[in-house]
């Protein structure tokens, strides 16, 4: 959903990492106490630039340090919030290249490499199911 289509529901500003492996599968995370898989990332703190927020979130959630040169902006997108009913998320998406092996850390219960074109019975967050899947189909 483009940013211009936002309605009057509360909006949560987030950053999200689109990370793929050589097979084209996307790295998704599931936070403790939730059921939907989504991109690594999270809320942007007041005054925090999106790139710094993403670097902080990736370090916290995946235990990996990512240099700014490993990030490529994919634009700002809006979707239903997965874990906050009645809210929208406004996400700055970034394609991210990882040099190290990620692992579940902090509030992350589980990570998975998922083919977004055929996710099987994995529950996907709205941003992942719609926007990220579409963005990845457009990538060379």
C-alpha cells in the first residue's frame, strides 16, 4: 500500500531488512509470543535515522553487524501491522547483504529461510506477504 493511501489508524514507523540467500529465499523472523514471520527490523526511536535503526535492530535480533555499504534502500511502504491490531506500519525497507551467519537473539524466537512465492503453511506478516514478496519478484 503506498504511503499516500494511509487512513486514520495509528501508524508505527519501522525499518525492515530484506535479506535473501543464494537460493532466493528470504530470511524471516518470528518474535517470541507471536505467530507471523516477518522481516528482521523494528521500531525507529525518536530522532534515529532509519539506517541506524536498521543496523541496531539487525545487531539485536540477528547478532550481526552490518555496514552502511551493505544496505540498499527499497523505499517506504505501508501495510497492516502484524502484531498490533488496528494499526498500520510505515516501513523503510532495505535490501541487506550479510557477511556473517545470523542467529535468533533478543526477542526473536525463530528464524527461517522462506521461499515467499511458496511459503507453505508459514504465516506471513502483511508487509512480508504483500510488499516484500512483490519487491523480491522485481529484483534482478
